[in-house]
């Protein structure tokens, strides 16, 4: 069985690929591809954690709840054992390829010893190993990283650009590739130019020989570039103290519908800044191209038409964030209104179980204005309008049920009055019962039943009127004189 180890790099569609691998696990298995289940899902980032020494703590340690050297040691043992079982299960299932994917193999394993440890973990378990690494122009990577940093609570400003340099191990792709080639051998390394292969899913479909006729869960578009004004908004929330690393600001305090807000003016670097920064990488990129035939210097050169004359990085400090705040507050209020409506729906159901139809209908009445307000806010407007229709129908049905119950009780009371020969009271009660059924006929869910009952109730009402008329006639009839003889 062959191992395909996808190591990134970061900002080359890895997250979308990992979700696709994970969500299509069964479809992939049916074609002989086994996506690792023992290294964390959907990102197999446990591999980078167990490849680092206990004293080289990084955010992956916190991700897996490791707070001490003992925790790390136990995690390494347990994960390696689980990994071996995972590989054995894949073999038993007849898998031809075992697939691992984690961009943290790029960003969290900066030393040769760490990559060597990855080799020791996997080398004895597979017949063949291929390390797949997507490379993207470093300036493009750095710009994409700025948006991602903002998403997780980093303060992002123009100082971020100062980190995009060859001396930064994150952007030193030559040393990255060299580390993995030293550990696994140059023949095991496959470098993929991201400019020519912007969809890892499409690449792996071809590379793994996957069927094009099979139905897959579609891949997602994730971690898209943010509008610079959203970046400015996050900066306002987290403050300069979060520059370079996320501030310990609760996630709930910095969630504001990022992925549903429009990106009208994406975060961007000016053309002059981009060309200046790229110039520092050109010697390195030329070396990579000379050492690895699958990559050219052009593959690592940005498409300059994507960079404007004036970048929005320069506008961060003066950005007008008010339109986004208005949209965000509208969404928050709409979501709050929807939750209030749901709570009122639960209260209505509880009242209905008690057969308190009036209270149940009143709860629905209170819910309707909440949804009415949410109907004015995109992108929940269509859903809220649909729910408003259902809530309205439920309210009408509850009122109809209450009216029907009153009608039945009035029918019983009318019969009792008739048994007591009080036709006048029986008629008055039937008039109320018929009025109740008239109200119930307005609810679609019970209209047919109410129509049928209305027919019978009206017939009874007419019969009572006729009896009342007969009694009146008898009372007015003259007495026959002969009867006294």
C-alpha cells in the first residue's frame, strides 16, 4: 500500500481539500483510497504534534488538550498505536493508497529532526511513499495569510508585510523542500505549482485515479479573502496587542458572519510593495526551479494584474466600517429574533400539550412579529418568510382548535337545554356553536372538518327553530268550544 502525504503548503486550498477527503470518505474507500482516521479530522494535524518534541510546544498541543510533557508523551504513544491500527484496517479493506493531509507539516515542522521523526513514524508501514507539496508565490501566500490571521483574531496592519521575507522559515520554500527530501529522498517528493493547480481536490482526483462518474459531496470554498474593512473591524475588536498572535478574546466576541459579508474591496498589497517583496525571493525561487524540474520560476511569480496600484493595506487605519457594522447588527438582531420565535414556538407546543389552545395561539402571536422583522434582513429573509408562513398557519390552526372545542361544548349544552324543553336557550347556544365553527373554517388544516360540522350544526339549528315555531303555533291556536260540551 502506498502512502500519499499531502503537506501543504499553507494557503493552497488545504482546508477545502481536507473537508472534501473527510466528507467523501466512503466514496474514496470504494475506490481504494483510505483517508487517515487516526490523526485528527478533517485536518490530520496530530502528525505534526507527535513529530515535535515535548518542549517544542505549539498551538497543536492546545488543540489536543496537551498541557504537560507527560500529556505529550502519552498522546504520542496512543496516536502512533491508533495510526498503526488505522493502517492495518486500510490494508484489510484492500486500500491501494493511504492518504494523509495536513498543512501543519509545512508550518509546524521547521527543523530537520522533526521531519525525520515523521519519516520514522510512517516509513515501516508502507511499500511506497509520495510527499505532495503545493507551492505558491510567497507574496500571494503572505496576503492570504493576512486574511486568515484576521479571521482567528490577529491584529493585521502593514507591519504584517515585514514578515514576508526569505529569512522567515514559513516562506523559505527551498529549505522546506530540502528538509523533506533529506528525510524521504528526492524521488519521493512531488512539487505541484499552485498557479497551475489552484484546486487540490481536482489535482488529487486525477493523481489518485478517481472516477469522474461517481457522485461526490462538492468541495467547499473556504478561508476566502476578506474585505479590508472587515479586517479593520477585527483590528478594532482585538487591538494592537493581538499583532502577530491572536489575542485571548473569546471566539464568540469576534464572530460576525465573516463568510456571508460581501468582499467588495479585498485586502490587498499595492503593486509596488508586492514587486519589492517578491524581488527578495527571486534568487531562492530560481534555485528551486533549477533543482526541481516540476517547478519554474514563473510558477512562483505572482500574476501582477491581481495587485492594484494602491493597496487596501494602506487604508486599514482610516477604513469606514459603518456599513459592515450596520449589516452585522442587523444580522445579530435578526438571529436573536429568530431564536426568540423558536422559544415562543416551544412555549406554544407546551401549552398545546396542556390543551390550552388560547395560550398556545397567543405564544404564536408573539412569535410572528419576531419573524416579520427577520424577513427584512438578508440572507435570512427567505427562510424567515417561510417560517412566518408556517407560524401563521399554526396560530390559525390553534385558534380553530379552540373554536372547535367550544363548538362541541356548546353542542352538548344545547342538547341539554333541549332535553329540559328550553328550546330558546338551546337555539341561543347553537348560534354560538355555529359562530365558533365559522371561525374554525378559516384555518386550512381543519376547514374540511369544520365545513362538515357546520352543515350538521346548521341543520340542528334549523330543526330547533322549527320546533320553536311549532310550539308558538300551538300556543296561539283557538280553543274548540265543542271540547267543553
